[in-house]
C-alpha cells in the first residue's frame, strides 16, 4: 500500500511535529510527511522540518482579509503539495467551517486535556484550579466546534497537589509524544474509521479501544 501523505500544521515549537517526523523515519512506516505548513514565520517547527528535509510553507495570516481566504490558501497549498491527511500540531488558528468540511475525517488535532473536559486555551492552570486528579491528552478528528470531534487516542496522567501549570504541561506533553505517533500509525494503516461520530479502531491488539494509562 502507498504511504499516506501527511501535511502538518504548526504555529510554534513543533515538539509534536518532531515526534511525528521521528516516527515516519522508522523503516517501512506507512506514512510520510510531505509538507509542514506554518502560519508564522521563523518558528522552531520550521527548523525541525528543514533539518528533516521536509518541504515547508509559511502562510502569514495577517496578509489575508478573512479567515476563509486564509484557509482557502492553506487548502490549495496542502493539495498542491500532495497532502492527503492533515495533522494539526500546535496550530493556533481557529479553522473556518469550509476548511473543516474540505478535510472532513482527514484532519486531526492533539489537545492537552482529556476531552471533552477542558476545551480551549490555557488548560493546565484551569485543571489545577478545579482540583482535577487526572489530566491527559487527546487526539481527535476535527469538527467545526472548538476541540470537538471523534476521539481516536487518549492518555491520562495524574495531577499532583504541588503541580504548577508548567510541571503538569510537561507531564502531559510527554504523553502527547506517545499518542500522536500512535494515532498516526493507526490512521496510516487505515485502521481508524468514523461511525456515528465515534472513531472506531480496527485493531484487536489495541489496548481498551483508545486509552493508555501510564499508571498501569
Ligand atoms: C501541545 O501541547 C498541543 O497539545 C497543543 O499545543 C501544544 C503544541 O506543542 N495543541 P508543540 O508545538 O507540538 O511543541
């Protein structure tokens, strides 16, 4: 089977991008990253892509008069680059409905909480303020509503009483770098399908549908 051609959307540091790059570099991996697209110039993720000799593009959203026009340009650049499936990795722009429709079930995101809890930005201080005992991260298909859509993979981590937001973020990020490659592998092997707005994983060896609990 041909390798699935992946585009990755970034806005910054790109540590999740790096995890995806590293995974794709394993022999016979069923996906390849064909384009990394940033909405901001000069970010570290672009350097990571260049180092891995992956084509990059920057589309500066300040040059577009509307969200729809910016998103249209993104779609065209992704398609011109041969992208079949899009991974958002720290992409800090809300997407317009037409973009989500165009990439429906071919667009995933990673979010640093156990969705559907704690949607939106700045999750870790809120999780600590609420006294949650567990947090984690979620890979999900993207839908028009923010941080909504069928859940593919989750990992959970404990929240300790003396955690600061930064300490908790680091614990969660470590798991992000485990589950995003895992989701990529499942998707590239065509083992994920959406039925009744739930992501179904066709893999009898896969643990408890979609949960890794590092505490086990
Ligand atoms: C991650 O925490 C991700 O879950 C969130 O944005 C952050 C991006 O980090 N969507 P990085 O750019 O991948 O290092």
